[in-house]
C-alpha cells in the first residue's frame, strides 16, 4: 500500500504559520518542556517556544491537576493534536480555539466522524471541534508535522476509532536520543465489529514492523492507566537509575504483539459466538 507523505511546511497558510520566528526568551533557555496534565492531556513547549497540546480534555477531567482545570492557566497554544475523535481527547478544543486560535490536527477520517455522527458524547466534553480549512489540518497516514525543531510522524492506526493517530517522534534523555511511539487508542469499546477489530490487529502488526525498523524504544499511551505512567513518573522523581519510560525495542515490539493478540482473541470470541 502506498503511503502518502507530505511536508506540512509546503501545505499552505495554516502550516506556514508554524515557521514564524522563535520566541527569544524561551529559545535562549534551549529546553523542551513536557508537562503532563492528567490522563491524555500533555503540553509540549518546543525549544523555539511553540506550544503543542495533545488531547486537551481538562476542565471536567477528574485526573487533571486543580490548577490546570482553568484552561487560561495553560497559557497560549499554537497547535492541538487530537489523537482520536472521542470527547475525552477533544474536550477543551472548542474553548482553546476561541481563546488562542491554534491549528487543530486530527486525521481526515476522524474529522469526518465529528462532522457526521459521534460514537460517544457527554455534556462534560464540550462540542467537537469544527474544522476551519484555513487553520486546521486533516492528516493522512505518514504525514509529518514540523513544528519548530520538532518533527512528528502521524501514523494512522485504525481500530479504536477509524482514524486514530499514533505519533512517532524523537526525544532526548541524558544526552541520548530515543524514539517514541504514542499509541493513540487501545480499548475495544465498539462491540462486535469484526472488520474494525481486524483493522486494529493490522495496525498493531504494521506498527510492530515500524517499531523494529526505526528502533523505537519508548512506548507511551494516551491513557496513563495503560502504560504505568504515574508509577514511572514517581520513580523518576525519586531518582531512578535509568529512565523507566525507556523500555527497549524488544519490549515495544512485544507490547504491540500482545496488543494484537488481544485483538485476535476478541475477534475470535465474536466469531465463535456466531
Ligand atoms: Zn477513545
């Protein structure tokens, strides 16, 4: 299957906005800040001072630290990445867009889902984002997002939703570079849907091949309950000898194989019940 790859810096006005000059005070400090805001929400401030927020469900989220339930406390936002079109991931987007006018990145397929029929809805999630073609990005598998000094590959891994995004990107820790896979959607909360389960299985197999080829040695989830993030952060704070998020390439590949095996077990259970 051919994978379409595009460079966002050539896409047009919306993307070009990200190449604006770095903000000097932050750039001089030459640091990247990753601030985890509970459950799925993460704020990344790049070396050039650009702010990316992933899955900003904050105000009604019981896991959000109290000071960040007020979205004004987040400060400015240049870009929001929504891993998939469920409200515990896009919640908060409508407010942040009206306040800071960031671009919103979601897969083409999941943008369509928010425009047609939501799979789940709750009064706590706010309204799904409304695509503004001049500002937002509807991405396809393999698209790369260049935001200042950070390059993120957007892998579409269908299953949890039809257009779930699982980004891959480099990080540095203690002078070493590691490659990260953020798995964008885990649960099978769509019932007896064999083709959808198969798409999830296929996605785990494809990402296992990519993980092996690219030497991905960190796998994180967009739900902290699935990857032990809270315990790992606590270990880091206590001065763990090695970074517990760096689990090694074999463990990442095996993790994806286990996730695929869970998908197969669920698929076969439904097939046996027929
Ligand atoms: Zn979900």
